C-alpha cells in the first residue's frame, strides 16, 4: 500500500486503436497494469477510434472508448496525448496536425508515432510546442523499437555529425531480401510481404520511398538541423528492381541491393536522398535481413567521417510492428511522466539554418545501370558514345548468359511484350558522376529504337 500511495498517477489519452494503439493498450492494461517502476502509474483515461466496438479491449474498458477526438484532447485529467492514428491518405495529415496543436493549446505534451505528419508539418508543430511550453516526443517515428532519436539527441549530443544513413523501411528490406534469397520476382516478393503483414494492401508509400523519406527528413532535422519538406529531396523507389539485378549484383564485387536513406555532410551542405543502392557484401548493411532496420551514425569528434565506407555507431533492431513501436512510444511517455525535458523546440545537433541542402542534381556517385535492349549489333557502342558526350565515363560492362526462364521472369516483371530471344539485358557501371549528368545521359538515349524499357539505375554505395 505504501508504494501504491507514493506512485504518481499520470493520465494518458490515446488517439488511435490500430496496430500500435492496440499494442499500447496490451502493455498498459495487461502486461504492466499501468505501473512503471516504483514511481509512475500510467492511466489511460480516453481512447479515440472511429470503430470502437471492433477493438480488442472494448469489452473490458467500454467506458474509455470514444468516437470523438475532442473528448480525449479536452479532458482535463489527461496529461499526455499519444497520437498513433496512422494515415491512409495524405489528406488526413492536416487533421492529425490540428489534433496535436489542440493538445498543446490545452497544456498537454504529445508523443507521436506518425512520421508523415511531422515530416509535412513539423516546423509548425515544434513552434507550437515551444510556444505552449509543452514537449513533443517522436522516438517511434524512426526505426520502430530502435532508440535512434534518443541516441542522437542524448548519447551523441556533443558530436559533430558527418553522416546518418541506413535501412529504415522494413517492407522494402523484406521484399529485396526475398528477391535476393529466393530469386523471386518483385511482384511475388511483394505479395508475400503483404501476406505476412509487412506491407499494406496499398504498399505505395513503402515501395516508392515516401515512408523512408519521411523518416529521413526527421533524421536530417535531428542530425543537421535541416527543416525539409517532402518532395524536396531525391527519392527513388524499388518498384523497377527485378531478380536479374541481384544476379548482376553478385557478379559486381559480390554485392547486393538495399534501399538506403542517406544524409551526409559535404562542407556546409548536406546530401539527402532515398534510393536503392548496390552494396558490397562486406558492408554491414548488406547483412541487414528481412524487416530489420539499421541506422548508422558517423561523427567527427569520435574519429568518423568515413561515411560510406564505415561508421562509428550502428543501431539495429525491429523497425516496425505494434510491439516494438509501442515500447518506443511508452518510453517517451515515461520520460514525460517523470518530468524530463529534452527539446523545448526543434531538436537538432546542429543549429537550424547553419547547413543547407545540397541540390540533388549535384549529388555525385558511381552508378549501376541495367539496360534491356533489342538484340542487335552496335548498341553498346552507341550508348557509350552518348554517355561520353555528356561527360559520363563507363567503368565496366557486364553481359551475363541468361536462361530462358530468367528472361521470361524479366519480361513478366517488367510487363514487356517481347519474346525471350528478342531481348538482351546487360549492365554498365559508371564512374563517379552527378545526377544532372546521369539524367542527361539517359535522356539522350531515351528515344532510341533499340531501348525496350527505360534503364533501371541506382547508386553504387561505398565505391
């Protein structure tokens, strides 16, 4: 009874009862019974969801559920709002922003797992948090259960960041892992990811890179003080990658393909982009398998600055899922419940405005380019001359012998009409070149009559 009397009670309001919201309820209603250590008792006072009767805990806690978000946001007994709504379309983000702003106006701090709303409206939201004297926490927005934000803002608080990069979308990583390991076509690997719950019915935000982009914008803010909007960085999805690309990757230095999110300092500018990349097998990121996430950090003070080739710190763990995300959310809630203040505004290791975004046309790196052309003489020479005219140098040319089944898979995966004997896949690797040059080179051959499908291209990491 004595411990119970000294335990401070903190009211929590929950917006959302989906995968993450339900996992939070599991922890507080069932596993923890609301008791955090010897000092805190977290009490869920209200849960907003559009369809309460369908929810797991509705039967036991019917009085807590509401279909009106205002009942959560305006409840005077609630100290902390947890926003775990998850969005189905971008049109919902403005409403979610308004919920967060209303919570601040009512004197409540907020914990969110919604990276998309912060990526789009972060500047406004952080300004409102500072004005109201409240805190915004978002550990679960990047890396699921991996303590990425806390590590950057606390453990690396005195570091001068050089790079933060890694695998931050478990859906893409699972799809690419299945394509590499089982030789599966992209469509087949995607269906398997959906069946196992790693991909949504509409997987666009994952496979086109927009989910990774939202996470990267938050990492760029925390590491480099950049306040960027979605659509302002170079972003490339994985939809065009086929099983044949992994076969070429193995032949090119024993490499594989991963989707990377990268923010890397170049003097007073920062390169920021999301793209698939060819990664050597000896690189740590090549071994990140399935739905796992990994975030690497390189800092100047600790002797880093090696960027692509190595990093000082690697944070690895489950990047998604209700359980890991709920743990990250409640970690933030517990800090707030104990009165710990960290941010008081925009959280970043570098003063906002001190660095600028590198124009993506100036980003320079080596590239992998896979062509599918009509099988006739003179094509490789013509492509080489076209590249040379815009200052792009070819490093190597790879033309493997393909079985008919492999060609059939490429035809089906790329929705081609040709027969196997009518196409010829081959790969060029290019020396370091800018995105501007790269696009100019590809534009110069776009309308050639021998091009069967637009070339598939992405950077070579660490070269």
